[in-house]
C-alpha cells in the first residue's frame, strides 16, 4: 500500500457546499458558483495583457517598497487603459465561474460595489487571497533586533480544516 503526501481525492469544499455556493443577487436573481475555484478563473486577472504583476512591481520600485496612494495613482496614469482592461478581466472571470448562469448574473445588473462585495465574499469562501499570490515568501519576516513575535509559534486554536467559513445566515440579508 502506498502513502501519498498529497491526496487530491480527499475531502474538498464540495463537502461544505455540495451543490455549489448559492448567491442571492436580488429578490429575483440567484446564481450558484462552483464549490471549488477553477484554476482557469484566475487566467483573465493574471494575464500578461493586464499585467497586474508589472503594475505592482512599478509601484513597489517607485516607492522603495513603501507604496502609498500617490504611487498607485501615478502607476495607473502610466497605464490609462488598465481600469477598462481590469473590469473586462473581472467580467471574464465571472463568465468562467458561472458558465450557463452568466446571463442570469448579468440580468441582475451588478454594480461595481456588487462586484467588490461578491469578489470579497467569494475570496473568503474559496480561501484565496490575491495579495498572497504577489507577495514574496519572506515578506512578513523581520531581521530587526526590536521585533518580537506577538504569539507563540504554534497554537492549539488553529482549526484543522482549511478554508472553513462559519455559517452566517445574515450575510445575504444586506441592504439592497
């Protein structure tokens, strides 16, 4: 009998959301997102044409790693087509995620704040943080003599199941 380091057949998010992730868009529109985030859904956002990694590199390089609003705005002005391309990438991502439900989603006429709230909520459920995709592995470490850990290296309170999101029945009852 062989032992596997990684077992992709082990329990997945389908256990928590066996029929997908239901999202109430309006009183008359509901869609169901896939229980697991398809890798292809990130392709539009990480495309070479959009070049978000290049944007982040420009911002960091122009500010010696201490980026503020000014550096972000300046980087955006150097890429005047970026906001339009970014919005298109978000739309493509939702088309990939929703497949045959995409028209139902568009019929709800989502606003920019709707996209932001939905993307934030889905990222939490999927356990994806786009910031971690761009951050270097050692960015949170410090060699400073004055730095001290704020907690022990291990805790007993960390849950075993990664990506767990507690049920919140009020989360879909936001104003709207």
